[in-house]
């Protein structure tokens, strides 16, 4: 049973997603923030436990990032639906995730594993902070002053870091020879 704890924590994050979304939709932003924080804590805990006790599994390698991405995209989508943030933020994040999924599928076929780097983790942390900022501003009904733009600035910085991370991952793969110009040209000709 102990060996499954990290995966159980990852699965638990999937269970928390509809609870967070419902709390945002019903404008219970404090509850959404608390459940979102619990989700973030379980994210940190599952990775720590897996590495510390050598419980890393192939299923965990899939579940953990999947739980992260689905949580982020679903919450951002709900923030767009409730008109708390502009839709372009969701569109950029979804485009980035689509590119990463395509890239991961391509690399999986070549038995290549790409690990997250500091810039990818920074983009994730900034996105989480932006979400927290949005929920706090709504909870406390902040509508004036400099605070009103803090969450938007965090989203912009997170988007910048997200695009930067994507470029850096592509650059690293290209420089290591995993992507070459002839493959790119062949793919472009096909489409």
C-alpha cells in the first residue's frame, strides 16, 4: 500500500478539481482557494514522497503532470467563464499544452524523456500565484487601487515564462539533435 501513496495523492488532485470549479462558480472564492491550496500541497507531497522513498513509478510519471495540467487548465477556464480573466490567457496556455503533448508523443516514440527545468517550474509557480491572486481579490472584493492589477501582471509574467520555457525546451531538443531541420521541413511539407 505504501508504494501507491504518491499515485493516490495524484488521483486525489483529480477529485479536487470539480470542487474547486464549483466553488469558483458559486463565488465561494475562499473555499476555492483553500481546496486549491490543498491540491498544491498534495502535488508537492506526492513528488517528495516518491523521490524520498524511491516510490517513483511509470504511472506516477504520467499522473502527476497530468493532474497539474488539468487542474491549471480547468481553473483558468472557469476564471474565463466567470469573466475574472481574459480568454487569451486560456488560449495561450492551451496552445502551449497542445504543443507539449505533441512534442512528448514524438519524443516518447524515440524513447526520450525530457525533465522539467527551472523555467518551466517558474512558469507553473507564477500561474498558481496568479490564480491565488484572482481568488483573493474576488474574495475581498478589491476593485480599486494598485492591487486590482497584481493578478493580471502575474498572469502576463506567467504567460511570458510559459512561452520562454516552451522555446527553451525546443531549443534544447534541437541542440541535442532530437529535432533536426530535415524532419521539420518534411513535416511542414506534409501539412
